[in-house]
């Protein structure tokens, strides 16, 4: 029996996916539930498991964009499992493929050059090619046309790169790779956020001494009590953010046309860097979680993102985002809003700096924090007040985040 393998739906809003990588070769024998491909959607990278055991025939190439429900491969379930001699047979036809391509391309190069020198069309871009060259700011005279009579085709324009000047020696290789669907969607959303929101950023600084003192005193006991779970900074910042969102609910709202949607819960999106790029999984109802609960959930989501197991549902929703550029050494930045949310808090690295304390100069670990917000829905009073509330909670965590009892708050 020939089984048609179709692309399953990764989520309600996803209509198409891209074949990122085939994990098997055409003609391979696959086992049921074996991962045969990685597919990119605009939200996550997912593995495609074989539905039955048998010999597979691929119907799509890597990089192809296919609709949800489309057939991407066939599995012959009646085929017998080979004794282990299929690898050379499968490789034999592949070895001949490059030879065929070289022979096919060689005759094309010769005729394309001959008429180019005399034809009136030589070096003239087609309308589509001219538009692309103008966008790239590349002069047509620097592009060699491969079309009829030497005309510059759209493909020539797409592949054209700006001049890098006169080479003076050394390696000058280039590589052109297609962005994954996830990366393209992230880029689209970032540009959309810049163009469609009235985004502003306000800054403040936080003295991290109180949090460092708590972590130094309780982190070993916290780790021992909670099965190796670390007591990091993210739980303190998440608790500080959920408290500030209760004080300034406009920051926890979104624009919907002529309406404002306000939420009485705090689903905090945590920006993490995964192997496929930036991902923003969501900690649901963070306002109800303890320090241990927040640390455990962030660890779970971060591991899933790192291992490429994050799901669309893990990243759906979110009412506010926290991003930590400090893990990469950033001292200050202006984070971009994660649409349709209205605010994002940026954390940065901790640097010991001299500050004035009660009229004296002291050295303390300091962090700059930034709040980017949509001015269409959040006014200056709310944005500045929100960030000050975050600062106050972080500089007085026992009283404002732990109800005066650090051991009880940490469940020790």
C-alpha cells in the first residue's frame, strides 16, 4: 500500500510551512514515528514523523513552501526492510546528478556571451530586474545578463550583489542562503512594530545589591530543596513586572482597531535565543506563580526552545514581554515591542559602578532597564510609573515581592 504523507496543521493560523531539512533520503527505509523532516512555520520548527514503516519517496525539495495538507512524501508500506545494502544504491544516482548539471550548464554559458557583445539588449534590465536593481542601488552596467541577447533578467538582479570595491588580496568568498520561514516572519513582525506603533523607550537603573544578597544567601538551599532548580534573576524580574502591571494596567493592554483590550491576568512572554533564532515562549498566569514556579516554567520552556521542541501553543498569546540582552553583554538597548502587545522590558548586564548613597560614594552592581511602549495606548505617566514600580520592587524585594519573609516566599 502507498501511504500519502501530508503536512499536518501546526496551528489554527498557519496555512503553509517550509521544508527546512529532510532527515532521510529518497528511497530510504523508515520506521514508524521516525523523524523524517524538519518543517518551519512562521512560529516554530517542528519535526515530521513517519506515519508508517516502509520505503519513502520524497515529493518536495528542501526549501519548498508547501500548503498544510499537501502531500510531501509517499511511503510504500509493502516494501520489505532491506538488509543494510541500500545506502550505496541510494547514493549512486545522486553522484551522477552534478555531472548532468555541469553538462547542461556548459552549453548555456557559450551562446549567452556571444550575442551579448553585439545585441542592443546586452546589459539592459527587464522592468522587474530594473526595480530590484534600483532597490539594491546597483548599477545595471555592473551586472552580467544571462537572458536572450545579454538582457539582465529578474534572476540576475536577485542574485546581484553590490560592489565591494577593488580587491587587494585575501579571501573574499560570499555565501547566499535563504532565511528560514521563522526568521522571515520575525523580520516582518519587527518591521511592522516599528512602522505601525508609536513606539517610545524610557530608561532607569536598578541597584541589584538586595537581589544579589538574597541569591547569595538562599541559592544553595533553593537548589537543594527544589531538585536542582536555580534561583536566577528572571523570577525576581517577572514578579516585579506582574506587580507593576497590576498598578499600571494600561501597560497590560492591547490596541484592537478603535478599542482597547485590557487583561486581568499577566501572561509574560520571555524572549529566548534558540538554534533557529529568537523565540518568545509564554509563562501563563505568571501573577499566580511562586518564585519556584516561575523558575521551573522558564527552565522548561528554555530547554524546549534549545532542543527545537517548542510548539506553536507555547508561543501563542502573551500580554507583556521581558527580554534579557544582558546575557550577551549588552549594557543598554531599546527593545522592540512584540506585537500586538504594548510593552516590553529590556534587561541588561550588571556592572559595578560608583553611586551616591546617603551622601557617600559606594560601589554597587547596577543594571540599566528599558521599557519600550506603544504611546498610542500608554501615556508617559503610566510608562514611567511602571518602570519606577519595577525598580522599587527589585531594590526592595523582601518587602514588595516576598511579603517580608524571603524563606517562605522561596518555599524553603
